[in-house]
C-alpha cells in the first residue's frame, strides 16, 4: 500500500520562535489524527531544522524536511547547505525541483538529478516536484514537459533507489494564484505520471510510488482531490502555515 503523506512547505516564512511554536502545535494536533499508513512532513527553513527535529522525536508520525540542498558534500560553496548537513540536523526529507527553485534560481534538470543523487546517498527522501506553467498547459505540452522532467531528473535511478523517492505534481499555474486544478485535471496528470513510472521501471514500482498534489490544496478542496485514485496526499504551501488548516487537511484521510 502506498504511503499517504501530507507535507507542509513553509517556504521563506516564520522567524525562529514562530516556527517552533507552529511546529509544536502541529505535533500536538497530529498525535490524535495521523493513523495507519500516513505521515506528516514539515519542510521548514534551515534555521528551524534541528530544533523541530528534536520536537518530532516524541511524535513518530511527524517527520521533518528541508526545502533544498546543494549536490556537493562540502567545500567552498558559500551560502549552500549539503545533504550531509541537513541529515545531521535530524531531518529525513528534502523538497527538490520546486517550481520556485526552477524559476527564480534557474535550477535545471541536470542540477536536480545531481541533487537527487546527493539526497539519496545521505539517507534523505527527496520530494521531487514536476509540473507545467500556464503557457505549457494552454499549449497542451504539459505531458511532454512532465515526461522530460522525470526522465532527466530521476529516471537515471535504479528501481531500488527510486523506491526512496516521493513525487509531487505541482501545476505551476495553480501555485499562489488562487487557481486550483480540478480533481479531474489533477488525476489525469497523476495517472500519466504513474503510467510513465510503469513504462520506465515496472508496474510494481509505479503502484508503490507516492505521488502528492502540490497546487493550492486547502481544507476545502483536499477531500475531493485526495479521493482521486492516483493522488496520495499533498504538498501544502500557504495552508501549512496555520496549524488548524494543516491538520484539517491531514484529517481528510481519516474520513475516507
């Protein structure tokens, strides 16, 4: 059975104390709401990682992740953070290939493939993001775009290595815009991704890979999105900054 994951991406928000306070609230609420084959992951700014990882020790259903890494292990790379350093904080996940990293920091598929390798080498689970822009959606090139991102980003991995990867589909046109892909649109792409996995690896790998939806998921639309056959949870942005909203999304799996 595929793991159901609700992952929060705080992005560049919250000072140190605000982050500790929010994570404490999430941990306390999650203890009664995360059941079965579920997990909650909070991906915070680097400044919070060690402290919230310590808080998470008392809540095995809640994990901690970073929002980025560099692919080198150490060296003269001022301002960068390695997978080894992130792992040493107690974090277990890292978001890679988020559309904001691709757009604002010009991360290409080659760089992201090296980051995926580095994450896996040091025991981090990549949440590897793929998705299309509004222009690519409107020109009906979104399948081609997503296929290329998968092929160049993670399809070099072996079956065994890929088993430690979580994928996230984020329609770029639905992030921070107030727009949301319809459940049918989201399911169409998730099913396409799973079919690509089956063709490249095999059906068994495809069937056990967790694929999250990452486009403006909130407490109002989560149930309809998560009811789709190939959507295994969400990569949550704005709603993850409010503990009650975030846990309401987590609760969706308990009602299904």
